[in-house]
C-alpha cells in the first residue's frame, strides 16, 4: 500500500525512488513487523489475561510444564498481525504471489485460531477434532495447489523442482505438483506445532527458516544470481522477499515475549 502511494511521487521527490527496490522494502517490512510485534505484545498479553485465555497443560506431561498453566496463549495472532500488515504496506500488491502467500497464511492461521478457541472454551487440550483440522488444512492447500497449476498453464509459474548439488536433476512435476504442494503446506504447518514445547523453541526455528526463505526468494527472483547459482529463475518470486522479511521481523518481536520465562505462548494459530 505504501509502495503504491509513495513510488508515483519519486519524480518529484527523488528519495522515494528507493521504494522500488525490493531490498529496501524488505528491510522496511521487517523493521515494521518487529516494531509492531514489540508494541502490540504487552497489550495483547494484558487482554488475554483479562479474558483468562491461558494455556491448558496436559496432566500427563512433565511436572515443570504444569507451572506454565494459565500463561496467555493464542500468541500466533500477534505474529499474524505483525507480519501481514507490514506485507500489505510494503509489498507490490499487483503481484499475485503476495496475495497467495497472505491468504494462505491467514487461512491456516484461522484454522489454528478455531482450534485454540475450542481448547480455551472447553478448558481442555482437546480442540478441533484432528480429522476436521487436517481436513481444513488440506482443503486450503489443495486450493493453493490448483491456483498454482492454473498459473503454470498460463506460463506464470513453474512446477519444476531443484535438488541441491545436482545440476541437471530438475524434474517437472506437472499435475503431481498438486499433491506435492498439499504435503509441503500441511507438513510445514504441523511441524511448527510439533516443534513447540520449550520457551522460544518453535519461534526461533521459524525465524531461521523464514530468513532462509527470504534469501531464496530474492536469489531465485534475481536474474544474475539465479543463473550463476544454476537455479530456476522466477522473477515474480522476488516480491515474496518482502513477505518473508516481515515474517522474520514478526518472529523476532514475538520471541522477546516468548523466550524464557515465556509471557505468552504461540498456541496453534
């Protein structure tokens, strides 16, 4: 949004020309996400405590974990807000892949929100039934996969895979890209939940992964770097650098409140 508002005036104010650079907008999105996460964190923690939205601890778990009972949960809402808002502010909203990333993140977050809400209202660690939760995730992932295949048919996407260290092993999955997309999205989403168990663990690994994807998105979208590294070049993916950078900033901001001793938990959002 800010990109579309500011860049048209670069002919009058030369300084605004920097908004066309992905590196600048990625840094701006990352810093905006970090600031937003740090600013909203205390307010969200207070609100969650007011409404007694706390973590439900399994009785069969370690005794030390029971000390964390009542710690505010659903902190993933903070991550979502702190990453999606800066993305919408700094990314090029004419890029369809930004919208795919934003909507996919929001929908997966929505499934997690319902799961957390049910756990809290029932005062139990049983939230959304696994088959319903997995079904919703698969449904969203299938929709994303279908959209990507339709874009591939129009020459706007690439269904080839790159295997590290193998220069000539670049298979085109074709329609097999649909189940591959479903597997990657559902597995990645649930892997974060499976990792969560210690203060700051899940969000730390998430931040590292997001930083890696920030670099990959930029490199694959850069003509010179992609050709030099023998990667499949996909110029429109460069805009996803802004989205990934916002994820890094939001994750680091959330880590401030989630590190030991945690003031808030991510939950399933």
